[in-house]
C-alpha cells in the first residue's frame, strides 16, 4: 500500500464522522484494565499539539504469545545477550518444516524487534491465557468441531477470505508494516495486510449495539503522550483465530470483547503496544499482551492484492468435494 491511500482514508474518515451519531450502548468493564508502565520519553508534537506518532512501524518478533514451559516462572530475560541466544535458537525457520508449507525464509525479510519479556502476554503474570469460562469452553469445542466443514466460501476464516485480520493484531510472518497517520481529531492505523482503522479522538460514544464491525468500533483519546483506544462492537463472525497475526486462540467469538489498547512511545523509534481484552463471558479474568513496535523508515508498503487471481478458495472447495466423494465411495464399499 502506498501513501496515495491517505487521501482515500481521509475521505472515509469524513464519511464516518458524519454518520456516527448513533446512541451509546455501554459495555461496563468488569475489572480495571491493565495499566502499562509509564514512559519518560516526550515525543515531538504535531502542528495541532498532539503527540506525533506518524510513520511506518513494524512488530516482527520471535517471542511467543504464551510463555514457553521451559521459561515458566521467568518473566524477563536477564539481558540482551540472553535474549539473543534464545532468539537465535527459537527463531522461525520454514526451511525445516515438512509437508506442504508457505514461503520459506528466502522470502521473509524479518526484522525482529528486541523484547526482553519471555512472553507477549504480561498479565496474568504467568504469561498464559486465563482460563475460559465453562460456557466459553463448550462453545469453543462446538466451533472447532465444525471448523473443517467447508461447504462454501463463507465457511473459511475471514483472513483466508481476505476480508479482515484480527484486532488486536498479533505477530505475523510477513506484511506486518503498519502506517500511522494523524490529523486533527483523528488517527488512522493502516495495516499493510487488509485493514485500516480510523479512530476518532473527539470523545464520541460508541455506535449502537446493533452495529458490528470486523475490527470493532474504536474511540481514542490521549493520556499524556500515550494513545488510548477503546474498541467494542466486534462481530461474532470474527471467531477463527490461531492464524498468522492472530492474538486470540481459534474458536472464540469476538462479539462480547471490550478491547483497551495503549500505544506508549518510549523513544523516537519504539512504541510499547499493550492490548487488554476484557470479556467475562469468555475468560475468567482480563488479559494483556505487550508487542513492541519499531519505526522502520525503509519499510515500503505495497498494496495487499489478496484476491487478485485467487484460485486458492476455488481449488480448496474442489478438493473438499473430491474428498467427500471418496469418503462416500469408501462407506458404500463397506456396506
């Protein structure tokens, strides 16, 4: 994606600004959101006085969402040398994968951001997802049991269909460049892959509960130099996580999520991004992950032409029908 899209983003922002007059449907928090550590860095200011976060950022990481068992009880690496040693031993390497895979390392221009945390999840302190409620666990089992029933293109993951990735966005293997653009009263977060989030900063209420979006309804404000964004009104159609860029495990609908994000600038080239997910119908407590972003002025964003000449869904559905026919023949032969 190139910067020419800024014009279209601004026009879309104007349309949204004129249409977002729906009444507030509040989703009361059940627990105090995670508070990130304060920053002493003072970023430059925009001409209208807001902290200036504009530029292209990336967040490639070797750090897992959950803390590996071998690092249990260890919240952080002692120093960069210890982190580098672990990262070298644990960096993804698709050259070693077996079976049908994706792009190998020749194609992946990975610029891993140093992170001394041993997991992206920083709350709960054990670095693991909290327990699901019994109802959510049962719902997840039912969703996953049907995950491979691919009767039509509508049964595929939203990412596979090139509709949307997830918010909050987790680590992904490629196309993770993210461009932040600001204007008075607005901030745009433009992902190279699929999504553009247009966030008003004027204190407006969220849209009505009957309106649902793939990436929710976001409203932001500044707390000092930290950008805080609260997002509600996610659609339950966003439920199959577990893929590249996913922060939420597969089989968990987003419909009741309340997301609180903190974008904390800690230096001219680094933002500490914190995402807190609150949903008492799904988890027994809120949880937070911390994904460092690093400025990359050399990153070139291109159009993510996901559906141009996309034969994957056609061939996948054709393969499903072939497998179904073979299974039917096997059942018939066994009678």
